[in-house]
């Protein structure tokens, strides 16, 4: 019996303890904000786990393809994913063909960031069309329906849901143009092939600082401490947006059924990485606040509490993944 018990323990031992590489699935292509976050995390999770952490980009379907890869991954700690709030809290209400059940097939480990979306426009386009501020942009879109083109990381992403809600509340007529990730959309915004983005901040801020993009607004209700001059939704109550606010977050998830002891070790490593001042310093100017969960159960509670709000936003926006 003792020998059988030892054999079963060895078979159940997490890959982390066996020196195997850990795959960190990033559900968007290289070059976007989530990819940047994933690579910064991987650099710091490796030493914390005493393992090589390799980023694996699995873009498509607004992050759903990558999340599905995590859900179907090995349950031994060798596969984790950087999953966003929309996948966990909004996607189930946007499609009848979810390839997995987020509650059953993904195991919470820890939140890693909190943030808001940033509205940016191509600086040259803004000068040419007289977009001096966010109100002018909304007004132009009402006067020119579906001519203002907004790129996003994909259909059903927080960016998509947010802009559809902005359109509904403000009467704007901004056209959503989905891409397979933030990187390609940013390239087209730099080139002037699209006019704006309302997306997560890290990959946008360097272009704002270089003068290629102009920052118009943030999606949160309140202004952000590191962007005090950029208006928030509460500043546009007169445009119908005073009660609209969207915050976004990302979390590390493992395949459902991953043993609790493996989740606990992953959680401890993420807490260790998230406490590093260097990571906080790298992420703060990019628009990410570093936030880790007290426990995997705390992340599960966050998912439960945020789901009703995102269901409401999906219903308001009418966003669908089924077409």
C-alpha cells in the first residue's frame, strides 16, 4: 500500500517540481498590451517557480482561442494562461457556442493587474478633422455616422463592449473594426488606416508619449493618478456617459481540475512576482496597476462579483461573437 501511495504521489506531482517548462498562454498575438504584460510576468515567474516560463501566443476570437488552450491543457502546473475579465465574465453571454465553461474548465490562481481602457486617436487625423477633445470626437461621429473607425483587439473584447456602450449612451456612431490582436490594430492606427482605439494602455502609451497618438479619455469613472489631465467618463455626464465606467483586469488561470497544491504554489509565485518593485515601476506608467489576489478563492469571488456588471454591459452593447 505504501509503495502504491508513493507511486500515485509521484504521478500526481506537479510539473513545477519536476523541472519542466511552464507554458504561459497569452491569448493575443505578439506586440499588443497583453503580450507585453505576459512577457514581463514570465521573466519574473521563472525564478519564483524555479522553472523556465515560456510565453506561447495563441491569438484569435478576442482571446477565446488562447483561453480554450488553457482549459484543455495539462492539469499539472505546466500550463497557465493570462486571461482577461471579458473572457471570464462576459463571453458566456455573447455566444451560445463557448468551447469551454469558464467556471468548470478554468481554475482561478490570482489576479495580476487592474486598469482602464484609454481612448487614443491618430494625431494627424485629429488635427485634420478638428478633434480637439473627446466631445469633439463624439460630435464628429454623430455628424459622420460610421466614418470614424475604431480598431480593437477583437470582437467581444472589453474594447468592443465599451465602444458599443459609449455609442448607445452618447448617440455616437463609431464603427468598430476588430483585429486579431492589439498589435496589428496599433500598426494600422499609426499608419492612419483606422482613426482611433479605446483599448488597454500598455502598448498605447509609448505612442502617446512620442506624439503619434493623442489621449482623449479613459474608460473608468474617475481620472487616473498617472494621467490626471485625461478626462474620465464622469467628466462627460452631459454627453450621457456619467454613469458609464469600465475597469479591466487580467488574471492567471490554470486548467480546471488542477490540484489545489499546484494552484497554491502558482499563487505564491505570482504574489512574489507581483511584489517586485521593478514590475510595479514597469507597469504603472503603462496604465496597469499591479494587483494580486489574497488567494485563488479571492479571485473566484472577484469573478462572481464582476459577472453581473459585465452581463449588463453585454446586453447594453449588443456585442455578440456569433455574428
